[in-house]
């Protein structure tokens, strides 16, 4: 298994690093709060093909590999770019996977920039899809309702949910204009695959958040002095940051392995995506906590960038799953076949 980025993928990373470096500095991230969406930046990245790259050439896209998407998501996390890249890409791939005329027309509108489509990461309950990522800015939302996969126009009634992570979340009520795109086991399977991809790309974004948090922390402890020396010379600080840097490398490798498995060992993809999400989320939370802690009281003030990363490391993941739930999801994928084949009394004992 070789998950090292190719020369072409490195150029992809360099391109988006340059784009977000110019167009998404911390000042612009702050300006996009509290909604967490920059319409001008979204138009820029959409025009650059951010949605088209996610789907195959037969569907009007560029046919990028999952690792390509993960690399871009990592760059987005590094710069906290306030645009719904992960949401739009996963929704576009789900529409392409359905292979129905209505799904194809919705995908065409998304690729043309006429509609922004996102996906609810939790099935609806009592006619409401809650905490929809990018639901406050999307035109259409893909929602699982029972055994049906629906395309729900937002209608401008987003029901925005305020949150400390500055995410454009919304609660969306399913109205009479919701359209059924698919139903039954096929719809559920397509949705589950999309959720696995959402976990993968969120994991990549968390790697970017964690990596940048370590850099911010290292930069600060080199400058901040106590007792006449930089505080980074204290073992308790230096070792903690080294631990975070090591964890970032591990989270990145696990995320790349999950992306690699998507096309090479699809039977392992769901398990690895959940594992990558859980570990990358834990890594980002710990890295941002340590960096903010070493800033002292300054870390909590608006003037310091680390608080932007600290808040998002928690919010970007919490909208989907907590790490413990993601680990359970990974275990379910690994052991469900064994548990199903075992006698009922053995299943009960193992639980």
C-alpha cells in the first residue's frame, strides 16, 4: 500500500494552499462568523471546480479519487475556509450514485453552480432533519426519511442553528415539495456510503486543523518567555507538542489509508473511514487544547487565531458523530458479519 501523494496530487495541494492562503486568511474567517459562510469565496472555489472534481467524467465531473478529495479537505481544515466543500462534494457523489433521472438533473444543477446541495447526516425525525451541515446556506438537502431518500428544497426557511463552531447548521422541516429520489435497501446503502465519505473527508479536515494548531503552538512557545527562557524549552510543553505532532502524522496516515481503501479494498472502507474520523477528531481536539492552553489566557481571546481552531475542532465533528460512536461504527462494520453468523446466545454474551 502506497498512500504517498503523487506529483499531480502535490500540485493539487499547492494550488488550493495558494488559493486559501490568499482568500481565506484568519481575518476573513472571522468576518464570516457567526454564519460561517463566505459567498464570494464559495463562488471562487466552485468556479475552480470543487464540486465537479468529486464526481466521475461520465456524470459531468473530473473523476477525482477519494484521496484527492481528502487532500483538499485537509487544506480546507488548515485554513478553516468558510465554505461547504465536504458537504457539496459528498452530496454530489450521492446524487451520481443514484443513477435516476431526477438525481441526474439535480446533480447537473449543482455542477453548473445553479444550486448548492448538501446532505443531512442524520435521518429525519418527526418530519424534521436536524443539524444539517451547510443547511443554512444550501438550496437543496438530501435527507433519509424512513426508507426513502428525499431531495428537499430549503425554500429559504433554513431554521439556522447558532453554534460556537460557526457552522451554517440548520434544522429543516420536510415540506410537501420534497421529492423521493430513491427508496428501499438501495437508497439506504447509497446513503450509508455517502455518510462514510462524509466521515473520511471530515477526518481529513480535522488533520488540517490539528496540523495548523501544532504550528501555531510551536510558534508561540518559541516567542513567549518565562524565567528568562522560551517556554517551549520546558519539557512539559515541548513533550506535549511533540506528542500532538506525532498524533497528527498518525491521523493523516490513517485517513489516507481509508481513502486508498475506497477503491482498492472497498470492504474495509467503511471501517477505516470511521476509525480515521474518530482518531483525527481526538487528535484535533487534543492538539488545539494544548496549543490554546500554552497560550495562557490569551488563547481564549478573539485576537488570537488558536481559538478559531479550538472551536472548530469540536464543532465540525460533533455535528456528525462523537469519537466513541465512530469507534462503535467501525467495530460494527468489522464484526457484524461474525455476530450475525453466531448463535443468538453467543451474540448476547459478546455484547
